[in-house]
């Protein structure tokens, strides 16, 4: 039986015009990247003992107010990839 290539299903994941919200703007994407970079640096400082958990939480709250991340909060409590493999 031959499987034909391609997907004919229209879903929000494949059809941008079906999305309830417009795609992320370049400005939103830039803010998201800056937020994630800042939080990665803060997490690294926490892991190295440069700052304590209270400092980290203060930094996290400040960065959330500053950058207004869309997806950043989703990753905030997840361990970084490098710490998982170590």
C-alpha cells in the first residue's frame, strides 16, 4: 500500500489563517529571547552559588515585569537542558 506524501488536514498548527491570535511579532520574539537569556544567566548564577533562591526569585519577578514574556513563564520552572544531562 502506497502512502502519499503531504498532509491535507487544516489545523491551527498548519494553517496560520486559522489562528485565533496573530503570530508572534518580531518585537515580542526579541523580548522573549532577551527574557530567556537573562533567566538562563540568573539560573546559572543560582546553580554556582553566586546568588541565593531569594535573589533568583527577585530577578525572575523583575525580568517578567520588564520583558512581559509570552512563553518564558512556561519554561521558568523547568531545569535548563545542560543541568538535566549532567
